[in-house]
C-alpha cells in the first residue's frame, strides 16, 4: 500500500494526490467497500491523507510540516478521537449567526474544503520543486523558476477564490473578504461570479 501511495504522489516527479489514485482504489477493494477509497481520497484533512503524506515525505527524505512527525502511525491531536464532552462543548459554542459564530467545518461543505486543501498542497509541491533551481544556465533556471511559480500562482489564485466563495456563502461580508485577500471588492465579486457561471448547477 505504501508503494501505491508513493506512485500516486508522482514518486520522483511530485504531483497532487489524485482522487482516483491506485492507493485509494485498492483500499476500497481490500475492505470490501468500493465507495470508501474515493471518499477517503478527498478527505484532505483526515488521518489517512496524513499517513500517506508521512510515507511520501519519508521516501523523499523530507521533514514534515511544523508540529508533525514523519512516523506514519503518529496521529496529530486533531485526528485523535474526541471525547463526547469535547464534542458537546463544540456544539454548544456554535451559534446560528452566519459567518461569525459558525465554525469553518460546519459552514463550508467538505467538498469545497477538500478542494482548497488540494490546491494549497499543489502549490506547495510546485514551490518545493524550486529548491536548488537557481543553478546552471540562466535560461534553464528562469524557465524552471517561472514555470513552477506560474503554476503555483494559478493554484493559489484558485484557492483564494474557493476560500472566498465558501466564506461568502457562510455569511461573511464581501468587503471583509476583499480586504483579507488584498483585492478590490468589485474584482473579487467578478471573479466569484465568473466561477459560479462556469459551474453548471452551482447556485451559490
């Protein structure tokens, strides 16, 4: 299974983990639930993806994010089972006022949260490839730097729009979102409208 996770990551040529990868497909087969693999593949905040990330980082000889361990079986606190008392406290704190008292996970659909995480991960992978890129011939260094930076910028721009759209639907004011994203409000509004128009069936 570790080999499948490594292959899905692109091995020596890093890429975002695909939702229809061999690892998650095989996982669904092994537990007799074909739907489980694809569902787990898009749960980017879950422990399974954390396990895959640790396996991949160890293969690449890289350290984990701050506060994380490279032991695949180590669970960060947010992945450890919550007690019933803790869950009740969280529910008690959530209020119905849009955009303020709600939590991100309760207000933004899992599909959008997974997409945002995937976009950020893709941008990180592009930037990781730039380590040591400022070597060799000028034209080669410039091509690699600008190519990866451009792809990372595209992914970050999309992550900004998806984050803004999720927060806007949860009731956060457009003016606040524009300020935080460092964009004019009319530019952000137009970008979000264009995204909605490009998605059949999206009434957000």
